[in-house]
C-alpha cells in the first residue's frame, strides 16, 4: 500500500470536525446566509482533498502536504471522483488540477463551494491571463502554477485559508445585519398595528411586546410576527406601565 492509499484509508470515512455543524445546512449552501461562524473554523485547514490526474504530480502533492502535517483525502484522478470524495469525507479544503477528466477543476470548485462551502486552491500548468481570469469563479481562493515547491504550497494553502475565513466572517456579518434589520421591520410593523387597531400608545405597545417576549422567553421578533398575523397581543399580555 502506498502512502496516499494509507492516508485515504485512515481519513475516508471520518466526518469533518471543523464544519460538521455547518455541513448540516449545506443545501443553502452550508449556509450562504448564515455561514459557519469563524470561531468554528480552525486557524488552518486540517483535511485537504487532492484531485490531480497526473500520478507523479499527485504523489508529490500528497508527500508535501503530509510533511506539512495535513491529512490527505484522495488523491482523486478526475473531477467526478473528487466530488464523490468530498461529499463522503467533507475535507476543509480542496487542491484541484484545473484540467481533469470527467469534470474540470473550476467546475468542481464551484460545485464544492455551492454545495458544501469548501474552498479550493486551483493547480495549473498555465499562467495565462485567461486561465487566471477563469479561476475567479466562485470557490477558488488561490491559483498555483505547477511545478510546485513545498514552501510555495504551504504559503498558498495558508493564504487561501485566511481568505476563506475572512470571506466567511464578512458573509456572517452581512447575514446578521440582514436578520437584525428584518427583526426591526417586524417589530415596527407589529407596533403600529397595535397603535392603529388597538389604540395603544406607541411606547405601551412596544413595552407590552417586550414584556411578553421576556415572560415567554422568546425573541421580540417572534412576538411581533404573532401580532402581525393576529392583530392583537395574546390575552395574557398586559401593556406595561
């Protein structure tokens, strides 16, 4: 058994610890509107999927990443195999050759990011502008030109991972802002329904909803949604004084 086969045997059935909670909501994709918070992401990727159809290059990548203390998934020899390995083993990152049989690296990267929010480093023998431009599609966080030296590989993986963390943090902040704005809109809508239909003073309407939320230990937005749907506060809610 060679080195890569041994590593694949040890890791192929293991679920990804760093993203297991987020992977459960992969359909959105693993949450594009609620990305895995960065405190759940490790400071460095632990498990890296390799997909490279040239056997010697794949072997070199396996050995270099093993020297850098990463756990290797694969290597896969084509794009479809890479997708299957990713869905089975949930790596933290993918290292994909740009030109592979059955599905090219860019298409695989885009699908991995959409379905599982897995970031990709693209490997290519070409540094032409058209290839680099094509690699700007979703999911690609770095572009590495072959042949690859170990130091170059280490730096590229670390940089790509930091970019990924930054992207997740930014998207989480946007999602949180969107959620808070939506909650404010619900509260305002509910408050004004109480004011207009129940002749409650505006401060009293807000205080009544706040009290009910505290008493029932639910969010103010949940109470507001109920008011919007029913046009009134539940009977056990009295305006606060």
